[in-house]
């Protein structure tokens, strides 16, 4: 699992949050999480007899799909499920055509535009909600910063971009959405890899439900199966979510404190470094001969691996703020934010910038998180 949510849009302009649904529905129950111990009693999935009249899917009889049957065999052998309980699950699972449709890539030829993307997230409603969120949970944010080294503004930025602080967490049944994408992902060049990814998430959703002693169909989230305020995929919940409010339970749907701690923990695990600057503006030399040199540093992966001297020699011109920050000994990656017909913006990202891209593999996403956090901090006035 390489990201908290299920986006596969490295350096693309598609919306960062996977779940921007208009209605927040029933909450994921409070659940105990034991990631290092197999469940003992009960050790079977809990399935409610209730029917969700508001589910968005169609009956598909997944149990008769050849690939689903083989998947059941794998989980029986690997995870100790019984075939009967998994067949019962898939007999209730619905096909979600809208999940397939929303996963299809945008039509070719659409121009990337960072400023248009940014305007969707750095706007008054989200900033004001962020101020309220920060004021309400200031103590938890301060504690997360102290424990994990992640500044409050970055945590606030991520939760704000993902779900507008819990307003838009998604109302798809996670089992329906993930199963649909695991076995009928749209026909794209990455189809096989994405189906493998979603089959892993489906396995984790079932394990999560069993460990937590909840009905897997009680889980609600985005059309790609991301859950709660921080939009964690099931595997990320099992690996990185923390009980930050000390209740003995992890609840990313209802507990903002758990969400705060879990986001900070995720970033720390994925390379966040305490007190390290995040990103610096830069320009690039405009002459044709130099362009060939600095352009070679574009698209070199989601990591900071170049020295400042290398980049300067290639025609990258860092802002004075970088020198003033005493960051000359750091490693950087050259970030390009395309602006349609307007000039492309260039930035130098440190390890911390690229830690954010592990949450969502997009330069646009990472910069919107940084900018929203800064805007909320400025709006608070201190």
C-alpha cells in the first residue's frame, strides 16, 4: 500500500480527494483495532440481516464470477475465512457502475491547470471550516505535532482537502465499491495493477471487519472505498490508524482526534522529518540551451534526490527564501505545476513535500495541502 487513499494520478490534475459526496451518512462504528494479533472470538465475519435500502449498487451475483470464486479460495487458504461466510458476503455485494465510470481517465487533451485546481481548495468555505476545525482541536493538533513532528497546518490541510473536515466523507458501501473495482476496473493501461490493488484492499476490508467485529457492509466511504475524515483505505487503517483520543478504539469516521493522529502517523511513517522545510519557489533559466538541462530533472520520481548545486548548475534558480532558511545542504526534487496556457510554476520540494505525495501521488495535491494549511493558519491570525 503506497498511499492512504486510492488515487493513481501522479502529477495529474484530477481531483485529489476520492470522496466528495454531498451527504454524510451513517457512521462507521467505534471499533477496537488489534493489528498484531489475530482475532480469537468471534473469528467469523458478522453479517447483519438488515438491508440497506439506500445502497447505490445493482445485484450482480458476484458469487458466480470465476475470479471472485478463485479470490474466495485464496482468502480461505491465507486468512482462515470459511468459504460459506465469504459466499454469504459476496451474495449481498452490489455492483457499482458509477465507481467504474468515475475511475475512467479524463479525455485526452485536457490542459493541466494548477491555478484552477488550487482555486477549488483554497477558498473561503474550506478556509473558514479549517479555522473552526483548528480552534476546536488545537490541543490534539499540538499533541500530534509534538509526537510525530508533523505541523498542525499540514494535518489541517490534508483533512480539509480530503473531506472539508468531515463534511464529505462518502456514502458508498465500501464492500460494493471495492469489489466492483477489484473485478471490473475500467479498461485502462493500468487495469491489471489497479485490480490487484483493489483486491488487496478488499481483503483488508474483510480482515478489518473481522478484527473489529463489525458487519463489513456497515463501512461507508468514497466510490473507491476510502473511509472517514482522512479518507484512509482499509489497508491504511489497519497499518497506520491510531487511537489518538485514548478510548481504546479507532474511529476515523466520528473521531476527529483519531483522524488527526492517524494522518500525522501516516506521514511520519512515509518519511516526514521534524522541522524540515517543505517547499521553496524557484524559477528556471529561459534560454533554450539551459532548458534542456533543467528539464531533465522534471519527472524524476516522488523523492528529493538532487543537491542544490546540481539543480543550480542545470539552470534552476532558487528563491532567496531557500538561502535564508539555511537549506543549502538538503536534497530536493524539481516540481512543475502546469498552468494551462500560462507559464508553469516551478518549486523545489524537500523530503517533506514528497511525504505528502505518498498520501496522494500528485504534485497538485501536495501543493494544495501546503497552501490550504498556510491559508488556514493565516486566517486564524496566529
